[in-house]
C-alpha cells in the first residue's frame, strides 16, 4: 500500500510557516495546490490553502494529523503561485496564511468567512413625520441636519442604536443604501474609434526595445519614463497587443479604482475581437463579479486583467507581461494588515514567470530610477509630448512677504479670468478637503481636536459638522470653546469647500466642479465628472491630489496650485519627492490638447530646490539633488527601512512594551540601526497610543536576519498591545 501524501497548508492563523498534514488515503481527489481545506488545529479546526504536496513516508509523518475536509473541490490558485506566496511571506515577515487569505478575494471563500459587511449609509427619508421615541428622534434629527451618514459613524455617535436604526428603516423614516463603489468597465469614455495613431520616434524606439523581451521567456524589467502627455499608454497598448498575439497573458495595474475606467476604455477600443476576454479586477466589484473574474482567469477564458494593487494576485498560471502604470504612486502600497507593495510584487512575479515588466511614470520613484541608472532595469524614455505639443510653462507666484485676500493671488485670479473669457478650462489643486482644516479659539488658542486621535478636526460648513480625517469620526461644532468657554471659535485655513465658495464670489458665472474623496462618492460620480470635463461643461475644476493623477482632459489650459507648501513641508523624508511628483503631475494636466498650457504655483518658499526641477520639467535634476540628501541620511533608495508600530489602549503598557522590544532589538542589532521608540506622528489614533521603532540598514540582508531573530526570540508584547511590522514603509505616520 502506498504511503499517504504529506501536504503543506497555509493555515489561517497568525504563524509564519505552513503546517504539514496527511492526505487521507481513502480520498478520491488527489491533493493539488490551491485547494481550500479544513484541518485540525490544536483542540479546534481551522481553514487553510494547500500550498505544496511533500514526499510521503518520512519519519515526519509520525504524529501528523489528517486533513479534515476539502471545502471547495476546485483549486483557487494555480500551483505556480505557491512560490510567489512563500517569497512574499518571507520578505514581509508576515504569516503565510494571511498572505494567501489577503491575496484571494473574500468572496472566494465566502462559504467559510461569510460575505464582507456591506457599507451602509443612512439618510433621512423625505417625510415630515415625527419619529416615535427620543432616540429615534435624535437620529432622524441628526440625519436631517447633516445629511447622509455611514452606519459606523452613526454607531459611534449614538451607541447601541442598531435596533433603533432597524426600526426607523422599517417605519420608512430613514433610507439605507449599500455604498460600496462598483465601477464597471462599461461606459468608459474615450475619443477615437480604436484607430492606432502613428507612433512618435520615442514610442517606436521604446517598442523596438520591448519586442525581443516580449517574444522571449526571460525576466525583462523596464522603466518607461515619459514626460506627461508623451503617450505612455500607447506604448502599453502596443506592447499588450504584441504579447497577446504571442498568446501570452497580460496584467495591467493602476494605482486606484478611479483610473480604471479610462484605461479600460482605451484597451477595449483597441483590443477587441480577441479570442479571449479582458476583465477588470478591483475591490469595488461585487463579490459575484470578482468571483466570476477569478474563475475566468483560472479557466483560461480571460487573458488580460486591468486592476488595482490586489490584482497582482490574479490567478494566472503564467504571465507574459505586467504593466504598472504610474509606478511611483503610494496607492500600490497596502497600508493596513499585510503591507505589500504591488509594484515590487510585480517584479517578483515577473521574475518567477519569466515575464516582461513595464513600470511607467513621468516621475518615477527614486528606487526605480536608481535601478534604471545602475542598469538593473532597462530605461525607455519618451522625452517629448505627442504631436510636438509643448510642455506647459510653469511660473511661481511668490507669496512670501505679502498678504493676499482669501487664498488666490491677483496673478492667479487674473489668469482664471482670462481663461474664462477665452472659454478654456482651468484646474485648481488644493490638497485639503472640507471648508477649513481646523477650528481655533481666538481667545485661548485651543484647536478643536478629535478625542480619539488628538488631530485637529476638519470643518465642513455645508453639512455643519467636524470630521476627523483619520478615524472618520464626526461631531457637531461646539458654540463655545470647550477650554475657555469663549465664543470666538473661528475656522482657519482653506480647504476645497472654502475655495469653491471664494470662486463663486469672484466668478459668479463660472461653472464650477469639485473633485475630492468627499465629492466622488457613489458609483457614477467619477465617470460623470470625466464626461462633464470632456464635454466642456465645467469651467473651473477644484480638487485634491485626485485631480493630478493620470487624467487626460484635453481642454485644460491653466493649472493653479493654491498651496504648494502644504505638501512640501510634511514631516516625512519623502515630502520633497511627493511634492515634485504632485506638482509635475498636476502641471502635466495643462495643455494636453491643441492649445498650449500654463501653470501657476503659489508658494511662500520659492527658493526650494524642488521648484527648479518642476519649472524645467527636469526629473533627473530632481533625482540628483534629492539623491544627495537620501544618500547622506541613509534613506531609501540608498538604505532600507522597517517600521515597527506598537499600539494599544493603555499608554503605560504600550510604552513599556515598546521600550522592551527596542532594547531587545538594540542588543541584537548588528549592522542595523535601531531608532526609537518614539511616538508616531499620529501618536494617538482611534484612541490607541502609538509608538514606532524604525530599523535602518545600508543593505537588506542584515535587516531580514534581525527580523527573523526578532520573530523567534524577542519577548512577545503583552495582551492588549498590537505590533505591526512594516517592511519598506511608505507612509510613516
Ligand atoms: P501619458 O500617459 O504619457 O501622459 P497618454 O498616453 O495619455 O500620455 O497620451 C496623451 C494623448 O496623446 C492621448 O490622448 C493619446 O491618445 C495621444 N497619443 C498617444 N500617442 C500618440 C501619437 N503617437 N500620435 C498622436 N497622438 C497620440
Ligand atoms: Zn479621530
């Protein structure tokens, strides 16, 4: 009788390594990677995915328990992905079960986990009726005054009211809506009829360089560095067409959901009529849609997927081409739970599959550009805009030593006026939502803060409420100062809502629109805005960084940056890089059509080195200057970081645990520098105290060795203290 097989299972428990089990000898189905299993675990049972089938008949077999049940008879990922998952778990020092659990859409194993909770939003129904009870009255009152409110906010404001909400809904006094966004691929706009333009010289050179890579089966990474409007997308399209004609599978990543419809539209127009399908994969899809796409990829019906960062886990057996658009974007980094960076995973996956990777950007991350400079990845440059269109002229408006009315300088007001007269579109960037970023008491200097995060609350005038941008908590603005009881509370500073009001006063006839994460809710908001812009129904578009990304609005000829300093002086070593990228990207929205564009940037620090590179459209100049600082400080890409965040409800316990961990790390540090513990920039978040320990090293191996030891030997934090290990952190707040 043959000995039973040993299988290695990624169990959904917070432990790093897979566990071994025996495959019951009597089962007809043979063990295959990707199967969802139930297995005994300690006194209970747990779920997990089969990763590998090991050799049977070893001594190890003794004492191994048998798999309890096959939950789903079809594998949910191909065997080739096992190595990918294992590498990720090792690199990010994250439990393998959670890596696989995060990679697969929740609906895939809905059977065990239940579908994810819907995002319910409540609104007051259009009725004057008086609610029956006092609690019910309170809630309806709130909704009537403040507008639609998500369930979790209502629960925080009115604890224990779940049954009350149910009753109100049953009475028809409130309406409930599931607000999970569902962008679909259809309805995506786009100009031409899918006719391919004649390539520019640079585009042709880039494709010439890509062609042999696409035909071969060796790992071939490229940076496609092209100024804004140089036609990077056209290169993606041609490369994808070529890969597809060779029968290879293609994955296209975009940094956020809002950018998928536009790209999908362009791919649809050009890549129709193929034997296999293309599909969209992102977190805004319904469970059923995602499940359908997942199964379609597994069954080889779908050969092209466009999606956001989680699409890097699409279950292709083997990929031929991966495109990462706007590769510098922080949207590729998952900032909660298992903190991977999809751009880096794209490179690994391509390495394992022998695929071509194109990382595209006008402002590449320093890490990517360094690799290109060192010849580790190929560099493809698109130096000019298509059809010889000029790059926009960029001017600084120096606001130091002068005060202006409101937040727009006379120069910018004049330019906006001229643009309105010429019936051309303008774009204003202001990276702050709401009416005012804080409310200040002019008597005692108190700033109203979120009780749970200790961060100033943003004032929204139209809805008359205060909101915390970190925990999403809301409150009613107080009439008097909570500290001195004075009545001199005033909203300070300017957000997009206030800017809009200023514009209404200045240009009453102008048609305004606002694009930020507050106004872009609901499933059609984004495509509608893109449509309005394209039809010329908007004169001035106001927005946060959301407006700077990847859009191709052909009629914008003026871009105004209201407050460049807000981005430039964030307490983060990457602030100059972020500012350079944001300013270059938003400038790139100007003059993309027939008419040339100009850009006005308001700042109180015109001498900052970032501006020279922005004005000159000179990425390499920026890279060289920023590189000196990073190299001196040992920051990425010339050094490597790990951020360990320790948090919990009790200040003392958290501080003690952090000190202990830091001391342990110090004692085993070797070539690694251990910094902290120090309070995180958000020293308190959702009521939890937060401290961080930063590990810094010139190369990766000592960092990984230290983390490995740390996992094995370091003292465990006590109950109530949570620890997160973030390898290659992007956001250090
Ligand atoms: P990027 O992503 O580099 O900012 P896009 O790919 O959005 O630029 O291209 C900008 C515009 O130029 C698009 O409207 C696109 O259709 C057009 N375009 C791209 N390549 C060409 C070309 N070779 N000739 C004419 N127009 C082109
Ligand atoms: Zn808060």
